[in-house]
């Protein structure tokens, strides 16, 4: 939890390739899912098309990030947000 808090404070508003990131807590929907009680998911918004999962992961790697995901539309283009 503390690493996610530091990542949120450090990277929210930080400019990446000309666009400021919007980093905030992600609240998951209720329902039967895998036990992720030890995982924290952080929302990252305002992601440009040029950013890929690797670049997003590397931006958060020193905050103990274990995964990254960029949300894409049916055409494969980034919808402007993702999760770490």
C-alpha cells in the first residue's frame, strides 16, 4: 500500500511525452474474483497513443509495480487510460 501511495503522489501530474498523467486509486467492482487482497490497483489516465504497456510498467517499476495494462478500443488504439 505504501509503494502505491508514493507512486500516486510522485507520478500524478507528471508530464510524459507532453501529457500530464492522471494517477488515482482504482476501486474494483464487487463480485466473485481472484483474491487480490495483497494487490493495489492504480488508475493512470491521460495516456497518449505512443505509450505502451512496457513504458507504463517501467514508469512504475521502482514502486514495486507487478503489472501494467492499457485499455484499448476495438480498433486497438489506446482509450487514454490504464492500470498498474
